[in-house]
C-alpha cells in the first residue's frame, strides 16, 4: 500500500476532503438537497467508523470491506431506499477522492445496492392532467417559464444543464433542432433532438430578445445566434435585476418551477405538498419515452446522460399498480368463481 504522509492520517484531513468535495458538488450545480443529503451520509459514515473501529477514519483505512460493513450495519435499521442513498453518496465521494489523487481506488465502486420491495423506489411521473395544468400555469407566467418547462419535460435535461445553456448550444431549424448539453454530469457532453413543440416554445421566448420580425420559427431561425456570432456564448435564460440583464441561475429556475407547482396545488391540479420538482419532469419524460419505445434503454440512457444502463433500468421497472392490472388480465384469473 502507498505510504501516505502522517498528516493524511489525521481526522482533520478527511473532514477537509469532505468539505472540498461538497464545494465541488456545488460548483457542478448539484441541488442543495443533494448536497445536504450527501454531507449527512458521509459525516454519518465517518462517525460510525470512529465508533466501530475505535479510531478516526484515515484514507488508508477506507477499503471495500469497511464500506461493506457499513452497508450491513445500515440494513439492520434502515429502509432499502435509504441504504441505497448512502451507497450512492459514498460511491460519488470515492470517485472524487480518486480523481483528486487522495486514493488509488474507489472503495464503494463495486458495492452492491440492496434489494427493494417490488414497486418501491420507482420514480413517479406526472399524469396527463397534471402535465396540462403545469404547462397552462407556465404559459400564464410567461414565454420564458413555458419554454423552460417544455425543454425539461421533452428532453429530460437536468435543471443545472438547462440553466447552463447558451444560444450557441441550441441548433434551431424549421424542420429540426438539437440542444448540446456541455455541462452534463461527469462532464460528459451529449446532443438531444428538440421536438417541434419545444422549438416553437423557444421561438416565442427568443423572438423579442433576438429582435426577430415575429415569433414564427422561420423568423426566429433567421436571427438565432450560432458559430462565431457575438451572442452565441451568451446564456439563453435571462432575468432582469434592477433593470440589468443577468443570467438566470439554476436556483432561480427551481424557484420558478416551485411557484408553478404551488399554483397547480392551489387549483387542485396537483395534490397538496405534491413534492413535484424539475426532476419530476425529467422522470416523466423518461417513463413516457419508455412507454412509447419499450425496451430502448440504450436510447434513453443517451438522452438522459446516464453513464450506466443500470441507472436507466429503474424506469423500466413496473409499478405495483401495473403489476396488479397485468395479473388481473391473466387467463388464470378466469378459473376463479
């Protein structure tokens, strides 16, 4: 094993590494909720190690058997979904430690998630009624809000990826269009096709900002910044603060969607405290895509920017209600009274 300097073996170094990792997550535009959850997980793990092994955690001690022991400890008192959140957080931290050179291998890389009860942990999607209601509220709010919701709902981009878009990242055409996600998770870029309805929503938002003759696709496409245009690297989503234009942040975008959700809840389109967020729109896109293109996990993984089909496969799992309907329809059911 590599001989780490004595200073690396101290408790302070490990906690400092955690703080740096959390700062890196924030810089990569991870949601505040994710950062808080991951921080709690890793600090709980460090405290458990000190209690279980009688000494502070140091990087040379962070080996797969220790992480497995922690998972087994959690399984005694925690739900499978909670245990798997801990595994995900430790994997992410381990990957960062390897990238930073603090460790040679990720001790949680091959740590298996624990089994879930059938139908649990499956992402929830919005109903058609809820989608229509949310889009109606977005249209009432304005062209920018409507374009944001449409883009996330019909491409499945993460909200941080959406907020980071510049004019030049979108190729607009009357018959086709694409969005280039440069700031994807893991710093991996990808191209996602844009449907006609998304391009039309973008055109209505962009027309006054670009000085187009009208909000038609033809007129907006004619002035859309691309290539060497001066505005190509300018953020698409703009807000006005004290009469000064500024880029709309991911945090501000989350507030916009939260406001739309509250309005839907007040109108009865969504249940109270529905917990709908931008990620719900991403889940909705994924599940609708697989419903209409059954089995195309590889295509969906490409669109969503997943590094592994194991991540995407959760959208293919049937819910308990779907299983109920399938079982009721079995010919065997006809043998009952």
